[in-house]
C-alpha cells in the first residue's frame, strides 16, 4: 500500500489507524511497487519513476539482452497491410513457435506504467495478436531493441512549470491503419509539465476526413481531461482551468463554432458534447504548432531528433 498526503502528520495518523485494525509493517518511503522503481533527489526536488529492472529482466527472458539498440520504437519502413499476414502454412507454424503474444503483453505493461514513448509502437503490433506474421514479429523485436538502449528512460516529476496545471495535447493520423483504414486517437496529459496519462488507440469508426479524425481525438482527450480534473480535485489540488491543445485548426473551429456544414453533418452526435464543455467553460481548447505537440510521437514513426524533443516536452528522459 502506498500512502500519500500533504504532510507527515496526516500520514502518521492514517498509519496509526490502520495499525489498530490490521497487522501491518511500515517499510518507509516507497521504493518499488508493481515492478516500478521510485527514487528521489531531495536536493533537486525531483522524483523519478522507472521500470529499468523490469525491462532488464524482459531482455533476458526473451534473449534480447545482447541485441543491437535502435533509436526509435518503430522505424518508418514498417508498414503493415494484408500482404504482411501469414500466407503459407509454414509461416503460420513458425509464428506459433515464437512468443509474440507474451512479448507484446510484456511491452504493453511497460507502456501503460511508465513509457509513453512506446504507446504508438505497441498499439501497432497489438493489432495482430490473433494472426501475426514474420514482419510483425520483426517489429516487436525492433521495439525490444529500442528498449535495450533506453531502459533507463523514466518519468520525472518535480521540475515542471508549477503554474501550468493540467495540460493535454491531442493528435491523430488519418487512415493510418492500412488494414481497415481507421485513424488513431492520441493524447497525452501533463501535470505541472510532467506526463501523467497517455493513449494511442484505433478509433472505432472510419473517419472520412482529417478534420473528423482530429475532432474524434480531441473529443476523447476532453473526456480524459474531465476525469483527470475531477480526480485531481478530489485530492485537494486547486488547479486553474485545464487547457487542451490541438494542432488542427479545422477541428478547433468545428468544436468552437457549431454551425451546419455539408462536410461535417455526418459526425456522430455523441462527439458534439465537446461544444457543451466549451460553452460551460470547463476547458480551454487552444491551437498548438505540430512542432511542439508531444502527442505527435503517438501517431506515427518520426525522426530521432523529433522523438527526443517530444519526450523532453513531457519530462520523459534518461537518468
């Protein structure tokens, strides 16, 4: 169990109350939980959350500990369409002998806990869990090679802009899935400049335009932002009005200006709740340049320099 409070007196009071009801042992300051290591630099006022030991064990378990590292989770030459599915009985039998599902599941746990940089790559390879091919297996091993060289990457909390509060970034591709031509919903939220929530997943329907894909992604970002804002409020944090940034001017216009338009009349009514959120002034939705939108790394393979810049924007770095 982890206990957190604004001051030590409240923590001691809760520990005494729990001790009176249950047999428990005080292990001191949190150092590890659920495979995540936690350590502090009190002089600098920083807290780090990492899964380096988990990743190192992962490398050994799948015999990837001597592989050659790469600089990005997924290279641009990985393009998966129907032609990459198993086409022969020999390939099907071969794929049954490799630990595809086990490796993807292990990568997914790292991505969910501490590694937003893996979100796009894991989203791609997890689409083929039921029928993977050799090309998909090569992509999974590529992700492992990236982890080999970035096992020390961690979330850093404490040195962000305190005045920034809760900030979200949304983005989308358009028809990035070459199998069903669905687009990605991507968002990443920061609290005081540090990443706390992220997602990269296929949209449930096919978007007919870039505007629609971005609008659907913005809607999912607003929903996540509403939950995070309520959760942080229940913890007693008095934050300024949350801001969500989107790099699509057309999606912002559609959200802020609810006028009839021939090319947007088909968009599902449920997505238009974002207009009520804006009218009630629960969120501020603003334009951001693609170059400074960290959610861009969740939509597609990007260059090493841009990938590193996106991680820096949300305080994810090597230690």
